[in-house]
């Protein structure tokens, strides 16, 4: 017994040491960024230049999309439509009469699998169809806004006693605990709707492929996705598309004006949703960092190896090949951003969020601009990184704000301005 304890202590120390060593090597100064060469976005993989919109749309874009699918995020193994929609409640008296609130569940069924995805919608008080922001939240719809009518999620949520999440279940104490990130009043007053969903309804964020949407598609004896099949980011992106399927049928939503938005890991999912589903009319990445908007080859802050080690379930297993070996990646993240072209795209960074590599996020947006220009629209309107709190908005928008890793009112104010530019 004692010996067993010694052995576990030994392995614990070994693990701790390797995690520590990994962090020790994190690049946090620009001068330490290694030399790298990005794949040129307008050079065909078999050689030759992409010179026309037609070649981009018919050849280059599909090839890039396929590489991201097979090597990074993983493919969705099949089709599954919505089985049923249940409307829980509607009210015209939300936000003291300023807004309408709707709560509904989307049900997915296959064989003996069932999944319920809860959707919370706030819409301005009008009978016209309105543009909306569609965004996942981190801990449940009830956390987004101070409104006692919002149903508490019954899904598994990562423990956090400081916001009343105990035994992986939320409590009354969890209400409105993320409301700083969701300026619902401002969104509504600007004439937009907000559609939000707890991301864990689609796939709980843990390294466990027995729950969420993944098992719906397993073949006999399969218990995790194959090496080129979807990780969690791809599953979350899939979920965003299924919510959009519903929104297309909602008479009060202008489904041709849906901006998909996400913060951090959910920004990675929003980008992948925007890349795979061109029905999203606008894509907003808030500090999505590694595996999101930031260039992998810079290895600044979080790297491919670190992310694959800390979050082994986020990407497909093929992505492991690039641990410490970013230069052999056939793509880099500027190419992911280019998959959104010519649709409006906003990339946001924060000064205090070095982990997500703000400069790498900016450069990615800058290099994606070549595709926007090929398609006849302006990409980023600047060549140099703008100063702190100086947003720039072409068809690609960018800002780096002061402060830490977060989704703030300042960020939303820029997204509302950006949306006005294209949706109003
Ligand atoms: C971690 C992770 C990031 C991720 C972030 C988040 O910091 O390393 O890649 O974006 O969590 O989602 O909050």
C-alpha cells in the first residue's frame, strides 16, 4: 500500500514537472518568436497562384476547408436533423417591457440517444424580423441576465462553488453570475436580438466522449471519434448550425443576418461554425487565441502542444501530429479566417491576454485580407496593428482593448457598430 502511494506520488511529480516545464517555455516576448513561414493563402497546394474568385471558390477554399476538417477540428460523421422543438415560455414583458423573451428546447434523437439543447432568446419589441447575435455561454442561460424567469440548466456544468455550481449542478445562486459579459439592454436597444445556448448542452466540456452529441454517430464498438472525426470544438460548431436551422424557421428572426459570436474556446467554435456554414452572415471571434484566430506557427503564448495536452478533447486526434511541429501544418489560422470571406469578420484581442497572442490574432486577420481583396471587398483597413482601444473596421474588423481576457461591454459596443455597418 505504502509502495503504491510512493509510485503515485512519483507519477504525480513527474506530471507536475512536465506541465511546469511546458509553461516555463512559453513565449511571451516578441523577440523570442521563432522564424516561420506561413503557407501562402493564394498559392495552390499543387502549385500556381489563385487569381480569380472562381478558382478560390471552386478549388482553393474547398481544399483549405478539407485540410482544417481532417487535420485540425475533425469531420462531423453524419447528418442529424432536429427532431422536435418545445417552446417552454414566451413573454412580451421582459426587460420591463423593452423586450420579448422566448425559451425553448431543441431535441435531437437517434436510436436510443437523446439530446436537449436549451435556447434563450431576447428580441426587441417589434413585429419585424430582426438581426441577431447567436452566442454560446459558459455556464447556462440563467447566468447571462438577471431575470428570475430564466430556467436553470439541469445539464452537467464544471464545478465552481463561487458561482453556486456544486456537484456539477447550478443553483439559484448561479443566476446572473455572467451578466457582466452580456449587455442585453444595449443589444436590444440597438435593435438586435440575442440568442444564447449553454455550450455543454451540445457536448459537456470534458475529455469524455461518452456524453453529448458524439455517441449518436458511433459505429458498433466505437467509443470515441476516429482520428479524423470531430472533437468538441467541431461538435460545438455543429450545434451552432443546428440552432441556425431553427432560427431559419423563426418568423421574428432575420436568419440572413445572424452574427455568430464566441469568446475564447467558444470563439474557436464560432470561427469553425462560420467556416463550415456560410449561412452565418457575420463571424465574431473574441480572444479566441490558439486554435482560433492566432497563428500557430508563432508559438507565442499557448501552443499546439499545450492546448492538445490540456484539452485533449477539443481537436481531432490528427492534430496531435503537430505538437511541437507547427511548421509541418499544411494550413495556419489566417486560412481559417479567410474561409469566412467575403462575409464580415471581427477579430478582437485584449492587451492583458498574452496567452491568446494578440499580435498573432492581428496578423492572421491581416493575411486573410488577401482573400477579401480577391473577392472585391476591403479586408482589414490597416497594415500595422492599431493602438490599444482604437478599433478598425473594414470588412474585417479588429481591436485590441485594454484589460484582461474577457468579453466586455467595450467589446460588444464595437460588435454593435460593426453589425450596424453591414446589417442596417
Ligand atoms: C484556456 C485555454 C484557451 C481557451 C481558454 C478559454 O485558457 O488555454 O485556449 O481559449 O481556456 O476558453 O477560456
